[in-house]
C-alpha cells in the first residue's frame, strides 16, 4: 500500500499500525480488513497532496496553487473522491484546453490527448468526431470521465493487473467482477489497484514473495 499511495517506504510506526489494523486481535487478515486499509490509504491526506501535486505538474506543467490543493484535499479526504475526479477536473478546465489553442482543431487535439492518456492510442476519425460533438453537449469534464471509465480503459486496467500481480490472464468471472466494481463505484486506477492487491489470490502471492512490479504501483 505504501508503494502505491504515498510512494515511499513504510515507517516503523505506520507499518505496525496497519499490520494491527488488517490482522486485528487474532493475527489473521481477511479481504475485508485489507480492503478497508486500501480505502483508507486512497483517501488519506498524504496521498491527496501527492496526487494533486503530481497531476498539476504532469498535465498543467506547474505547481498546484494553494486553492486547488485545499479544494481537492477536502474532496478526497472528506467526500470519497480520488485520482479520477482530479484528472477529469483538470482535463475539463479552460487552462488545460488552452494548451491546444494553436492547433488547427483544438477540440480534436484535446480529445486525442485524452486517448493518449487513458487508452494509449490515437482515436479514429469517427471516434474523435463523436467526442468533440459530445463535449459541446455535456461538457469536457464529462467526456473525460466517460473515456476514463470506458469499457476499453477498464478492461485494459484489469488485464494489466492480472498480468502484473497474478501472472495470468483474467478469467471471465474475475473480469466481470472487477469491471462492475470499477464502473459502478467509479474507482480510479489506484483505488482499483489497492482493492486488487487486497484480494485473497493477490495477497497470497505477495506474502509468498511475489511482489507486483513497480509499473503496477505507479
């Protein structure tokens, strides 16, 4: 969990606290206690400060201002939001859209940037035209959210998790379970990662020494 959320090594006090949290009094963890710990990490103040700063640098090429930090810290720690909500807010902003002002077709270039970020590919001409038109109908933040939670993006994340952690392709039942969970609960990729690592199969591999590679924890 420390590798995924604060992206640092656990301090002795923190490690002891979370060990007690997930094991309780009997020294045995279960998927529910591990999932609760993952959720607590995903909505911690330290994690919120970390992702807001990183996303502003990555997407807007600047430090997050104090107002933005305070706003997103509150949304993440007190209102159950996370990485996904920060991403779509930035993608929908005038500041981000303004990066494409010199392009011959700014809305198309903006859609292409979402495809590169979320799907790692270039949209086809019909796809780009669809999302450009939709952005005028529902707004840019909604379009960013819909691409981020599309079946293609969700299935890619699930397949990558199974390959990285379990060294296998997802079975039909597992893929359906995680897909429904991600889309119905609006999980971002790091919230999903924490819950995936909390599953019994993943936990068994990790505690046997099969740690997920860094790419999965990024």
